[in-house]
């Protein structure tokens, strides 16, 4: 948990952390009223401010570089410093070229990515909700074993499983099809664990009992009582799985041969490697612009859903 | 992530190559000697009948060639997949071959990797289709790479007779003569770096292709292949010439530690901090597309020599189109390969900046008189064509060169970053290659 709660800590830092202001909208409403130092609102710390500032620089500079570089032509990229604009402003031209290069294959890759995210991340979230709810609210034999397996699975990086998965899928004849990317994406041990913890806290057992006494069946209790209460956690898991699927590189790299099924990550990589081939068309400008376009939806998702995602994590992590 | 995936990929390639080797060895012995000759009429009939040819090739000029071919033979559909190149391409190809399905009908295979596939019977012999009669069409380097005895495993698509590209602006600025021998090259490196510490004569952070090409020019023949009997030996006189000279450049830090083909490299070629580039004659197309800002700064010159007045040269890079044995529609596939690499496709590809492997094109006045705007109007093809004619054709690569190249940086690469000497690095590359080869069922010795 600790690793994932760190962005939240940064975002919900007391106003003392100056840098937190840069993403002003990151403050939840309740933080807007400034209070003087209380145990819950420690006083300013120079060290923390500096550290947060450094971390902000560390995360923001690459983004700034990306935005600035996306405005340059291939020539401008080589001629100018990375952190300032070149004399030629070619952002719009770059964007239109990105969408039209090689008969608009970028659009196809974008749609593929949306498909993988929609089915993969959406399905993973649904499974995590179902599983997390069941594990949190029902007792059944083998629950501890499930717990051990889930915790163990969190520790295994997906990359390590990619090759065995490939061999298995190859036997089943699923490689080189979209399913090869979607099916492994459906499993998110971390999402399951998160929903489990979240459901334990967010759904009072009394409420479920009340629903049962009122005559609601288990399915109705789940959809009408539990689901709304789980909404913040759902958004958190959805964001996690979306980011993971959106950025997935290694799994599709191994599974897919047909460029028509590439997600954006693989497609951009193939554009980038054009510069490494004899007679290849060097299009670093399009790789950069394409990368920018690729992260825009993710940034939008974060900005739009951050309210849920903060409260979701916080609710799951605090014991009352 | 990048690094891990690279390693994993390498592992995967290895696995599949192993599997490939195993199936090939276990396979029946009836090789192409029993294959029936395919007449031109058979091929014409197949073209009339039509079908689909799956082509895996990243060579950019093939796009137009495929379109032209389809126009000429409307019943044939060329399905060109060009998104993968280099290691990723070979991984996918080896995987498909070992899985026995999804194998393309035509695959681009670089010269250095050909024998890896041909020796494991992964490629069809093209001689029965009439490819053996095309021998005289090609320059010696590429033809030697695609043929093995009377068997032909691919048709040369392009070639890379080496030349030295140099940034004339930089040389003029510091009034340094363009080197014609490697000794002069070392001198020029010293002068350039002294005049401006940001300027290096070349970039070299360890590149297997470059090193083997340099050995080739120096007269070293480290690899000898006779069936499954292989020798690897970097201790001949030619290798010594190379290591002695190159060691000076490394010791005095006169080469910039930038890897080729990276954005840093393109930048260095553009801003004058990399003053020369000794590489294949295919480079101009990459200059034009990757280093547009230095247009007019660069010129081509013959490769520096080991002995003044010599004209020795070598090949660097270049690839062929081959027919994987498990591919389908052989007649159509061969017809396409022939069209692209021997027929009308050659001219189409030259017009788009490819460097041919065919003698007729290399010697044509039109080709030789082509003025390169990028090189300030220089007729650079004259230099390249002469280089192509001077390539010694007795070079061979290892039947597991792709693997050998993948461990280059773990062995020879050490010479660039630590106190290890280049010669010692080559020795450990030799040992590792011998060990690997023996594990693969070859009989490899020093």
C-alpha cells in the first residue's frame, strides 16, 4: 500500500508544501480552509518543501521537455536545446502528420489501445470488485489461501510472466490476436487486494444485514447497496488498471506480430526504431508528438477522476 | 524496463533458435537436391493464377515496389509488414519458424544473419527457381553472402560497400587534411579533439557490425565456416593491425562514446561533434532523413587504408530477401523477390535512395553521375561503386552471428568502458562464441 499512497500524500500535503500549489486543483475542498498549526496540520518544514520541490522538478521536467519538443521539426530537434522552443513552431503540423503518417496507422493504434483498455481494464475492475467484495464480506473455507495467493501475485511483476504466458497462449492459438493482450490484462491482483481492503471498510456489515432483512437477494444487495458504496474504490482500481493497460508494452510486444493490432506503445516504438534501420525514415518529431498525444488521455483521466481516487485510497487505508 | 525486455527478448530469441536448431537437426535429410526445378513458365502461371504473399521486411522502398508489382500482376496481393526491424524482426521470425505457423512467405534477412537461418534449413534454396543464374548480376560481397556452394538462400537487396563520410565544414574550420590512411586518421583525431574538445573524429561505443567490417578491410578473416565445422580466431595479423590502431583512439579518448542510431548520434552528426562516419554506402538516405540540418556539410571519401595507396574495402550492413522454408506460395514469393531485387524494382528503389547490389546499376553512367545535393553536389556514387568493386569476397559470418553480435558489448564492449584492451576483449568474444557454438552442436575451434 505504501508505494501507492505516496502520490496522495503529496497531493494532500498541508498547504505548507509550496509545490503542492502547482497542481492547485489537487487540493480537496476540505483543505481549502487554512488552519494554523495543529497536530493534524504540522508547521512548515524547509526540508520537506525542498524535497517536494525536487520531486516536482523530477516529474515535471520530462513532461515540459515533451511538450516543448513536440513543437519542433526533426531539424529543430537537433538544432535547439531540449528545454526551450526552437524558431520553428510545428506542433499543429506534427499532430496532423502523426495522424496521417503511413495511412493514419496511429489512429488504428489509438483505437486498439482504447479496445484493450476498455475490455482489459474495465474487465479487470469488474472482476476486482466482485472478488474484493466476496473476500471482504463472506466467509468461506480457503480464504486465507486466497489471501496468500493474491499477496504473492502482487509481488510477481507482469513482465516475468509474459514469456510463460506467451508459450501457453501459443499452444492455445491465441497469440497474434487481441485476446492475447486482453485476457492477461483482466487479472489485477493489486486491484483485487485494494477492493478487498476497501470493501471491508466501506460497507458496514450491518447495512448488508439490513438489506437482507428487507428481503433483498444477494445480487440485489451487491448491485444496489454495495456498488454505490464502492464507487470511490472502483474509480481508483479503474485508474490503476487503465494506466497499466494503456502503458503496457512488453506483453503486446511478445504476443502481437500484426502491426494492425499494435497498441500505441508498440506502434511508437516501431516508429522510433525506424531511425535504426538502413534507409529508414527518421521521425523523432512524430515519435515525440505521438507520445504526447498518447499521454493526454491519461492526464485527462487523472484530472477528472482525482477526487475519487484520492478519497478512495484514503478511505481504504485508514482504520476507524 | 527497456533493459529487461531486451534481455528477455534475447532469451526468447535464443529459445526459439534452439528449438529451430533442434527441429532442423531432427528433420529429414532430403534437402533441396531433391527439389525440382521451377521453370519460368511455372512462375508465370502462378502469377496469372494469383494469391497473397506475406512479406516481412522493414526496407522502406519496398512499399512502392509492392504497389508496382500488384499493378503489374493484379491477381497477386503483397501483404507487406514493415513495423519490425533488427532483433525484433528476427525474434518474430524465429518464433514463427519454431511454432511452425505464421511464417512469412518472404523475409528480409541481413547478410550477417543469413547463414543462421540457412544452416538450420529455415530457408528455401532459390537455385531451383533460377536464382543461381543471377550470380553475375551482383557484386561479389553480397553474392558471396547469399550463396553457399551451388545453393542460393536469398537475393541481395542492397549492399553497403564502405566509405568514409566526413564533415567537411569541421575539417575546413580546423584546416585538417582528410585522412586517407588509418594512421592519418588517428593524427586527425588528435588534432580535431585538441582544437575543440567537443569534437571527436567518430563515435564508437562498441558496435559488432562496425568492428567486423573493420577486420574485414584489414584482411582479418576471423570466421571460417565449413558445414558445421567453424573456426573463430581474432589473433591474425589483420586483427592486430586493427586493434593496435583503434586502441590508440580509445586510450586517448578520441572517439565519442555515443552509440550509433540513437538520437544523440543523429544530433552529433548534425552539429559537427562527430566529424567522420565510416560506414556502408546506404548512409546517404539516412543523412537526408535524419540529419537534415547538416545538409551541405558532409562529403564522402574512400575508406582510409592500412597501407597508403591500397584500395581495400569491406561491406557493412545490407540485406537480402529470402524465402522461409515454411512459407507458402513459393512461386509468387520468388517472383516478387526477383522483381524487387533483380528486375524493375531495383530502379524504383535506387530512385528512393537505396544502394543497389547489382553491377549493372552500379556501373551505369546515370548512377555514377548522380549528384548528391546533401553532399554539396558531389558525385558520391563513384566512390561507393569503386568501393563495391574492391570488397574482398572471401569473408564469412558465423552461422550464429546474431547471437555473437548480441554478446559483443559484454565482451569487446568492455574495452570501451574499462581498462580492458581491445585485443583482450576480442579474445573473450572469441571464447564466448566458441563456447556457444559448441553448445549449439557446431564443432567450433580456434
